[in-house]
């Protein structure tokens, strides 16, 4: 079950990173339009979610590492 969560977190992290890159590239093209504030908010949301996925991924890695070293 744990490898499934690793894969899911990794895929979510990549997905949020991809969306972040797409939105930021569109923001470079459309600097003077009215909806840039909304795009900046979405960009911030994706950046935040990517960071949370990365933190969860590292916490799960730490727990698995500590559990395997206790067994040895």
C-alpha cells in the first residue's frame, strides 16, 4: 500500500509542477490582461500544493527508513 502512496504523491508533484510551468509561461505572454490576478492566484495554489506533496513524500520516506532500520 505504501508504494502506491509514493507513486501517487510523486505523480501529483509532477502534475502540479507541470501546471505551474504552463500557467507561468502564459503569464509571460499575457502581462496586460485583466485575468492575470486569477492566474497568479492559481499559480500560487499549484506551487503550494507541489510543496505539500514534496513534504509528504519526504516524511513518508523518513518513516519507512526509520522502520526498516529498527528491524535490522
